[in-house]
C-alpha cells in the first residue's frame, strides 16, 4: 500500500508513484489565481499585481468559481489538479469581508492548509509612476520585520512560511548581485496589522568598485492586511509533506519491488584538504624495535679492550 491510496499493479504506475514521492530538491511551485463569485475589481487588480511578482510560475482562470475552502475542499482540489498547481490564491469579496485573499497549499492532490488575509489601503503598481518593474522570473529578497515572525507554531510564523512558499521562486545554483532587482518587505505593527511593501533595488555607484550602493524605491503593490480564518494541516498529511528523501525519485523508480535502496559506503579515513588534495590515514600496530633489521657496519677504530693497535711496518 502506498501512503495515500492503493499499490499500483503495472510498471508504469509504479514509476508514476515513485516520481510523486519525496525528493531531495523540490520542484518549482506553480500558483493558480482564482476569482470567487463575488470578487470585486480591487481584489482582481491586486491578484494581477501578485501574478506579476510570481510569473512565470503563475496561471489564472478567467471564469469565476464558487469555492468555500474552509467548508469543502473538493472543488479546490479538483481545480488545482487540472492546472497541476501546488499553490492556489482565491480572491473574494463579501459584506463581512470586503477584500480578502485566501492562500492555499496542496500536497498529493489534497488541500494541505489555508490562510485568509483581509486587505486594506491597497495601492496598485500602476500608481507608482516612474519606477521600473522587476523582470520576469526575478528572485526577490524577502524581509520579515517583527518579533512575531521569529516565534514557532504561531499564526504569524505560519503566515511567514506561506509567504515564503509563495514568493521565493526557483532555487538557483548561484546568485548574482545584479540578479536581485526587488525586495518584498512584510512588517508587523501594533494591533495585529501587517504592512506588505515591494521595493525596487536600484544600484548606484558606491565607495567600493565591487560593492554598489543600494537605494530602495517603492514600486508596488502596497497594502495592509490582518490575518483572518485559518485551516491547519492534518498531522499525517503534514508529516508526509515534510518527509525528506535520501535518494532522488529517479533512482528509487529503478529499484525492484520490495528492494531497499543501498546505502553508499563511506570511507572514514579519507578526507580532502583545502587545496583539494585527497588525504588518507592508516592505522598500524605498535612496532617492536628490538626486531628491527638494520645494517651493522664494523667500527673504524678498535675498542679499547683489544689493547693498543699495532701499525704494520713497511719493508
């Protein structure tokens, strides 16, 4: 039996299940933006601005949907499966909640958790004149200001984890200073209100030739929000989502049924120094120096016990 379902019977099915298992390096997360039945124009503009920050890992559906993620997750799971998305953002407006966004995460085609935020004081990116936007696929610098974000197992800590999954983008092998174009700053204030700001990082000539001087210019979108309803993940599902693989899924797919992956043999006495040279260490028993075979040479001078030496006379 697999963790969520029946055991596949065909070789193709086993490969598909193995490819969906835990991996060492997580794939890029695609996000689907949905509009609720009563989504206002202000919320729709905000979702367009957030899509710009998320592109190219963002898709949207023009048709509005009637989804209630905190009551029934069937519709949202089916919608996310059609677009093969790991993240879902739902925009809604009602008499009680005039402007709100619901951030949802999926795992194994099931709704993992959901977080609702209530939006106020929204300013679109188009209101910031003369500021150039960031490039498509640019990785942002995400900053969280406030003591509540550093605590564990709190609503603010879960919101921080949600925002990191949403905006962190791909995991590059290397990062260049020129590639950091914008920064997302989320600040905690008194009264439970948070500030969401996006700044353009303009690089000016500094004192050093290699390190430029950074100036932050607000580029939008800008809004304030408070935390609303929250759906906590199921413990079993959360534990499975946090599971880390010891090998890649492609390697585990080639293993036979019931065969455990072989652990790589480690060489305990072999290391590498700072110059990249391989250094080996061997262990030897205690040596007996009395049995050590050495070369014995006759002394040049005779010992004093033999008496005075006599010189051979020449005739």
